C-alpha cells in the first residue's frame, strides 16, 4: 500500500498561524493558573453554618499599628471559625431545603459581638476572604441611649431603683442620632399562690446598633419585685 504524503499548502499558513496565536493566548489567560494573593474577585454572599460561636473581634493595645495609616481596623483582630457552606435547593413538589455543599471556609467576624451557633450570611470580599455579613456601618457603640422600663424594685445590672413616676417616660431615640440604643423589655410575669405569693416581673436588656438594623446583644433575665403580700 502506497503511503500518502500530506502537506500544508501555502494558503493554509495564515490560518495555522492564527490558530497557534489563539492557543497561546488561551494558555496565558488560563483560569487554572494560581492567582496572586490579592487579586480582586467578584464579591458574593453565601449561607454558612457555625457549629459553635464565632468569637467577636478584639482590640489590642492603643497604638496606631505597624502600617502607615491610623484607621480603626489596625488594632483589631477578627474572630475566626471554620464554617460549613450551605445553599438552598428548591424542589418541584417538596419544600426547599438547606443542603451542605461538602466543604467549609474560614470565616472572619469583624464585629465587636460574637456570632451565635447556627446559620448566618457571610460575604466573600474581592480578596477572596469570607466575612460575616450584617448591616452597613460600624457596630461599635461610642454612645448609648438607654430607654428604661422600670417595673418594680429590681436586682442585677441596670435595675431600676423604683417603679418610676406615674407619667410616661419621655426618652426618645431615632436611628439618625448616631447612638446605639438599649431597651429594657419585660419578658414575663410570675405569681405563685402556693409559693411566696410575690408578684414578679422579669425583663431583659436588648441592645441595638446605631442604625437600628442589628440586634447586638440580649442580656440575662433580671427579676423585679412588683408587689408583696401585706401581713395581716
């Protein structure tokens, strides 16, 4: 059997050169090449699950850091925790489900309050780091307005000293003040006829960010004595 010799015609050379040029450009911009550490990426939001509390950011010292700037972030160390990534999967006939994606990411908490165990939203910034999401603006409270709710003779922190006056309390707050707000709320009332026959009210201290969008903390329950039986 005679061998057939295949040659390239001269008119095919420009086409071949163009193919080689395109192949080289493809290799140069290949997504499989490792990216530089600080290459900007598209920012996205994700659902994650924390199997334990993510620590709050902590401030160390009062200096201005080792860098050239004097921004507030230079003395802060974010809290970190490896968290599992989830996504919402929708089905035609069944309710949607939160489905684990089989991998976890280190998440940074830059807020001065911890993130409780459970699901939360994290943002992947343009540098590829995963940061706990939340309302915009700083959550640090330089000034705090306390809206008191005295209900009796209390015990514990921020307890009212008496029942207060008969007139409504006129303290106000808006999210335009630039101050965080603490709100004392009564959470339950208790009276046991077979017990000490004292009427108790229980309350908690709720603290909100300056923009009013984020609940920063809820204090432990405090018991107030509303009324006691009179001796006969």
